[in-house]
C-alpha cells in the first residue's frame, strides 16, 4: 500500500488522508488511478456544459426550450464528461487516448451542432452528431497516441481521413433525419468530407492531443487542481468543435444548394 501522490481536494477533509480510497465512499465512486474520483465529477461537469450550451443557444436563436431536450442535452454532456474521466483512469496507454478522444468528440459534436442548428434544433440529430464525432474522436485518439504503431506522419494522415469520414457521415445522417436522404448527392457529401478534412488538418496541427499530452507530463499527471489541465481540455474541445459546426451549417439548407451555388460560379461555355 502506498499513499496517493496528490491531495485531490484540499478543501475536503476526506481527501486529506492520502491512504483513503475515493473519499472513503467506495459505494458511490471508483478511482482506478488512486488519485481522484474523475468519472462522476467530470460527468457532472459535462452535464452542466451540455445543459448550458442548450440553454445558451436556445436563448441566442430564439427557439422555445423544453425540459425533454434540456435533459437529453445534459445526458449527452454527462456521457462526454464520463468518457474523459474514464480515459484518465485508464493510465498512460492507448485506452486513455481513445477514451479522452471519445469524450472530447462527444462534447465538441454537441456544441458544434447546437451552435449551428438554430430553430431547427432536434435532440435526435444532436445525439447522432455527438455519437459520430465521439466514435471519430476515439479512433483518432488511438491512432494518434504516442504508443501507436503508426509513424507521426501516417497517424496525421489517418486522423485527417477519420475527420473527413466523420464529416461525411454527420452530413448524410443529418440530411437523412431531416427527410432529405433522397436528395443526397456525391458532390454534397464530398463537399462535407472536404470541409471536415481541412478541419481535421487544423486539429492535427493546433491540438495534437493537448489533454492527453498534458496528462503524460510530469506536472500534469492526474492532478485535478492543476488548472492547465482544464485549459488544455477546453482548448481541445473548442478546436474539435470546428468540424461539426461547419458541417452542421451545411445541413441548414437543401442538399442541392451547394451544387447550385457552384454551378452559378462556373461561367457558361
């Protein structure tokens, strides 16, 4: 038996005993690392973010709020937060990168959809968008992990491809849910994939696993009081939000709009 390497909450007397397990409440909490009850805490934080985004975007767009949509938004946010907490509990391995990637993907998908849906907001569409981006985040996180068998260059190419596939999937799913599946064309799905590929490139360049790399650092190892962790988490979610937001904006018009626009831009021969 060894003492915890950090005091996870100096303001909580239960946390001062570094030999205690999950604040002396093993029935309620789990803590694979022995450091902090990450899953319930981050699940609650995610629920607050999800509910806050729903309320904020509803007020900004003027749409009518209802309890059911609010609870679903909170639930999706909680799932994203719990996935991030689960990843922290895995320890320094591919599982950590995959779970944290899944959690940031869920949250960024939810935020991106909510920012662009406006009065067309639909909880099913939001949850599907969050799910698609969560799966993409998990695969991308595993591929880009430092212990991945891929070279950094190959991992970057794979992550851009994953982003493109997620963008195409999100666009096609949203159009189908809105009853416009029969209007899908290769050009429009390809346009969504191209937009997502560009945002995937930006993601690889600007946010190369900010959270995970911070956790692997000597000062960041699972210390919940380290504000740099939360800054890294916020930055990664914010950057990852670009793809679902742009692809979501493409779904606010009929599928042939972009093709018609491109036809207008090409001069008659």
